[in-house]
């Protein structure tokens, strides 16, 4: 049996005959379908990345280690029931392995600061910047989630001395880039 709807998840596709022929709720249908599910295979762009005979049917994919280029990739999940029938669900995902660009613009060179000093950075990405964290030494001072990226540093809360400051930008995919330390 194969569903007429190619967009149904595998469990729903296997459970579809239970919906048609038996009066039972969704949870009961899915539980029965899980009992009929023999194995699941997962593919990325036609290459198998998982074949499992028991739940959970999940896999973490390191897109960098796997060499997946930025852009769209096809994911296929093929489920087999205990009689050998199969159903396939397909999805398209976007891979983004490229880190954003970030630069600390204030200060742009070692500088003396006192009172309230504004740290500023520029950040860009092909898709979206999620946030920019500003650091004083090894500690996060604050984050900004909207351009122009800037935070105020109350230097009065710090002992006199030299401090390194920097910024780390994160894109929506979780890639990160660090500015030069000043």
C-alpha cells in the first residue's frame, strides 16, 4: 500500500490504511504503525546516511565533515513495513556552512576609555545575523541582535588597566566568526 499523498510523513503513510479501515484515534494509529515499521533509511542527495531497524530514527549530520556545499539539499526518508511495503517522504533543506563576517569598529585600535564607552561592530552574512556578542577580556559584556551593532561598556566597573575587547557574530545557522581583538 502506498499513499496517494506523497507529502505524508512515513508513519502517517503506513497508518493511512488504519484510518480508512478502522475507527481509531491518531495516536493509536501511529502507535500501531510504529509496530508495523520494520526499518527506516535516510538519504541526503541520494546518499544513505542512516539505516535503522528501531527507533529513534534520527541522525545528526555534520554538514562540514560530510562536505555538503552551501545551498539546497534533498532529504529522503524511506520507511518499510514488516511486509516489505515502503513509503518515502522528501524534504528540501538549506545548508549554510559559511560563517558571517564581523569587524570591531569602535575601538578600531587600542584606545584609552573612561566612563561609558560604546563598543561597535559591523556584521554581515548571506542570510541573516542572529546576534553579535561583545567581549571584554574573556567575558561576554552584552549582545546586540539588531544592526547597527553596539553596546555600552561602563568602564567604571573595571579596575584601571589594559583590556582586550572583541566581538563574535553568529548567523542564523549557528556559524560564528570572531573580530580582531583590540
